């Protein structure tokens, strides 16, 4: 029962993380706030650049990892909620 109760507290976060990832990705496009960062990503090794923001899907995984690490969420919550968050990202933006 505690597992279900703790998951309910994180539902809103699962909805927000795909939107936050897309917002950051969108800010790296031409004529946006982080345009210079986006251009810099295109000049470095793609293996490194993709998780740093060149690929929306790759970056989303890292946004989720950083959120769960910095806000002290349990590992099982991360494992259970990451696929849900990823599915929301794919259905909204692809």
C-alpha cells in the first residue's frame, strides 16, 4: 500500500518532465535563448552531444535521472515512472 501511495505523489512530476525536456530542447533551436549551446552541440562528438541535448529522447532520460537524483526519489520510483514519462514524451512530440 505504501508503494501505491508514494507513486501517487509523483504523478504530477511524470507529466511535467516530458514538457520540461521539450522546453529545454526547444530553447536550443535557432533564435532562441540557448541557441549558442545548440550550435556548440552540433560541433562536438555526436556520442557526447546527444545526451546533452542534441537528441530530445536521449536528453529526456538524463533530465529524468537528474530530477530523481537531486530530489531524492527512490530508485524503484525512477524505474517505474521513467517508461511512463518517456511514453508521454513520445506521444506528445513524435
